[in-house]
C-alpha cells in the first residue's frame, strides 16, 4: 500500500496520478487524511496522558515518603482516572488505525510517470517487436485441434477428473511441459537467480502482503476452514519470504526463480480467445522475483525485460513488448511490460508474460525493509515477472511449428525433451 506520508504530504498529486489508472481517488484520499489526522490527534493525547500519569506515579511516591499521605491519595485517584482515560484512548486509537488501514488497502499503487494514459488493452503502447511473423498455412490447425491429433493434452479427461480448465498432459505433451519448466529454471539459475520451491498454499497475511487480498479475493481458490489460499503465482510465497524482514543493503539485490502450479478461479469469458490453453484454472509457470533498493529498481526492471526477451528468442517465437497503459495496469503495479507471442493458426497475439515494478507498494504491506550503509532503515522495492507461463507458450509452439511430418521442437528444447518432433 502507499505510504501514509506520501498521501498526507502530496494528496493532490496522488489523486492526479491515479487518474492515469482511470480512478477517482478523491474520496478515498480524503478519508485517509481524515482518519490519519484523527489517529495523530489521539496518539498525541494518549502520549500526553501517559506522560502525565507516569509523572504522577513518581510524585505519589515522593509524597508518601515526605508524610503527605492525603495529598498522595488524592493524586492516586487522579492517576487512576488518567489510566482509565488512557485505556479508553488506546481502544479508540486501535479502532481508528483499523479503519485507516481498511481504507488504505483500497487505494491502488500510483503509476510511474512513463505509464501512458488509456482505458484498456487496446491503448497499450508497443515498445518493440522481434521475429518474423509466420504466414498462416491454409491447412494450419489451432492448438486445440493439434492436441487431439497428436493425443498430447486431454481437456475432456481433465473435465471428468476435476472440471473445465484443468487439462491432463499426456505422453510427449507431459514431456514438453517438463522440458519447458526445466529449461526456464536452468536459464534463470544461469542468469544469477536463486531457485526456490515454494508452498502452493499461503495464509491470509501472505496474500495480503503482495496485494491479492482484498483486491482479488474472489479470484483465488480458498480453503476457508484452514484460512489458506491456493497461489495464483509463485510471486506470492516467494516475495513473502521477506515479509517482516530488515535486510542489509549489501544483501541486495535478491533474485529468486521458482516453478509452481498456479490456480485462478476466474477463467474469463467464453469465446475462441479463451479456448484451449488460452485461459486455464490451473497452469504451470516459472516466476522471477527481485528485491532491490529504490535507486536501482527500474534498472532491474529493464534487466528483467531483456531476460524474458532472451527466453523467447531461444524458443524462436516472434514476440512484441508492450508498456501497459493506466487502464490495463494492475492494482499493485507502478509499471508493467507485457510480452505477447504471435500465434500463427489463431492469427493473434497471446500474452505470455508480465514484468512489473511494484516500487514500495508490496514492501510497505509486508514491512520489507533494508538498512542502508548509514544505518537508516527504508522500504525496499519488489519486482516480479513470468519467465515464463507455459500454456500460451505451448499453444504458440504447437501452432507455429506444425508441419506435414509433425510439430517440430525448437533446438534449445531438444536436450530437455529428448525428441525433435511430436508425431
């Protein structure tokens, strides 16, 4: 969440910058300032009352020693009244802080100055494009037909076992999944990322820390009896490794890579654009997460952007990079680059990665701090990116590499698959 000092000192700027996200935050900002003023006023009164009570406690002892018992008894009664008042003020202060925090978490992160204005994905800015877009062959099949032809992914079987959006990978389809996961992990390790194998369920504090709660409560699978949530991405457990931690500046940067299953209840609308592997309830993804100092987090974002681009080059997939406009930017992000690969059979671009800088938005929720060389404590910046999400990568690989003989496997993956063609 945003730091209260930022909101209090620059309310107009916060309201104006959130307009880029098409959000009128005037009422929220005003409520936050009002609650914060009440909190500060109560805190001052409470501190003064406690100080007076402590001073009286010292005086009472001195009065008893000097034989002024009546004066001491009177002061003792007044001291008891002050303690009662302080308890009442403490209770009221706790309630105000709860109300303040409840409003604070409703305020999105403010966008970076480079974020373009816009209402939706159509207004995103194309930063760059690479690779030759393949021409569609008249006989080319979309991936949902190819997987049936080669019997490598079974949606009907997944529907029988679990439900829609939970496919079963078979034979070379399962081996292709495993190959991609290992390829992405090995590439991450070679790039200096430390591998993590995180839990697939997290508690409320973790979901709150990275901003899934309360914003995406309805999109997460929930085990209410245990108050646990199935993760929508490895970003959640990996970033929360550093919740309530004070790091040393020389420990930064921290770079983690993690594979996990991902679970999302909202599978989107009906239609060809979400057919097959285009949108699932359960899917595989390798995630990269970084913790940086504020001074170099945007250099890290560019580094992560280039890293994801290098993966797509090795997979020989045509891709483009988009800078998300304000209307398409997530609740927690300050700046996001999306990567899209071109699907030849569908003749459309498919999003396969988002790389984002959250600045101090997540770290403020998680109390993730670092101590600089001067000994001062500050909030760290957090970043994450998909490197990569498998479903649409698989869809593009199948569609773009189909031939009369079968589906050719990119050279970089052959050492991992153990085969050159799916036939």
